[in-house]
C-alpha cells in the first residue's frame, strides 16, 4: 500500500453546517479512508459495511 502523508489536515477537512462532508484520503479495494470535520452537535451516520474503524481527534481547526 502506498504511504499517504497529510502534512496539514486543515487543508483537507471541511466543516459544514449542512453536516459531515467526507473528503477521501485513500481508496482501494480493501480500504477507504476519509477525513471528516464535525461542527458541535453533528454526528457521523451509521456505517453500512460489516466492519468499520473510527479515529476521533478533538480540538479546533482555527
């Protein structure tokens, strides 16, 4: 698998009042990785695939 380096995640993430706007980082036949910004009160919808892994970082984008 190709190594992906994202030096500044703030260039990729999007925070929208309409809800999560996933931005792809990598997609293969076995893996899909996205970065998603959430505003207060927003949630990530249920994942339709049989397995999923989530990592959450908290803080401010500004």
